C-alpha cells in the first residue's frame, strides 16, 4: 500500500468545490497528517548529532585525571632513580623538564646530605643552606669542609683542617687555602694554576716570578711575571712562549695580559 501522503491523485473537481476543502486542510496542517510530520522534522536534531554529555567548551571529562596520573607516574619514576638516592632529585619538575628536589625532605633523605651537606632544596638542586649542614657532614669530619661560604661547604680555617681525620691528621694538610686543606701553598691548586705558591699572612701568593713560571697561567696565558702577589704578563717575551700567542696571535704584553 502507498503511504497516506503520497496516494494516487484523484480527478480534479471544480474550483468552487475545492476551495472550502483546501482552506479546511490548511487549518488542520498544524495538528496532524503530513503537516505535523514536517513540523516535527524541522525541530528534530539530525540523527548524526549525538549529545556529547558535557557542557559546550568544557574539556573532556578525563583530561584532568590523565594529567594528574601522568604527573604521579613521573614522580614515581623519579623516586626510583639513582639521582633521587644520591642527590635528592625525587620529584618531577615540569619547568626543568626532569627530576629535581621538590622539598628539603627530598634532599635530607639523599646521600649528598650526609656526605657533603647538601640538605636543602635551593633553585632546583640540593645545597647547604646553614652552617649546621656543613658541620654535620662527613666531609667536615674527614676533609675539613666545615664552613659554609659561597653556597658550598669548604675549609674556612686552619682549625677546620687540623680537626679533619683524613686531611689534617692523616695527610698533614692543616692549612686552609682557597677553600681546601693543604700542607703548604706549594701543595695547593693555587700554586699549580695561578703560581701562588708562597704562604704569606695566611694566604697563598706569588712570592716571585719563579712561582709564576711553573704555573699553567704562565704556560697558557703568558702571565709569567710576579707583581703584588699575582702573576701577570710583564713583557712580550712572556707572551711569545705561551699557548695564547701560538694559537691566537696574542703575543704582545699590555696591562698585564697578552694581546694582539
């Protein structure tokens, strides 16, 4: 059978008879028949437009949970890592893009706190924050690094060195110079690098040009002449024997340095 709205047309009656029927049909179009179906189809959402289940513009309901779970997973991986045990890098830091100390507690559980006094979270790393951090560290008892200076634990006095079991008592390094315990200035890195091999007034200085000439500063930078306790380039001859002259052509002495 054909649908009721698509029946085969009947013979057309005369207009005077059709007009009243047409007006009657138009009045009933909003209440039934094919007119009602047309009206309903105008407001019914398309079959492909399925409700989303969330407010327009809102994030997917599980996005925030996924981000939280990802952060927790990253933290777990950091806590299982060797840098966490050694240096307190136990919390994932999104800004740094890796593991870093999340609190002082992370640092205080790490080996670095016990060994070298790195017991506080400071700008993304563990470091000493108080003199007590240095004094309680193994490095103080063994190597004399008992004084907090310039953000690190170092040998700040001869007393620090004299009390230390390794440097002072075992090796005889009882002088604090340049943050380290040494037996003499000649035994220090200041002598090797800068020619400051002479102890003067509790400090290592360049006692003469002989101190300078055996230093790396002389060999590389041409600073082979002692003046006022430091090594400078005192003559062109100093520069001409140096690496900086050979490599970059800085073979002339000016204002204590080698230049072109």
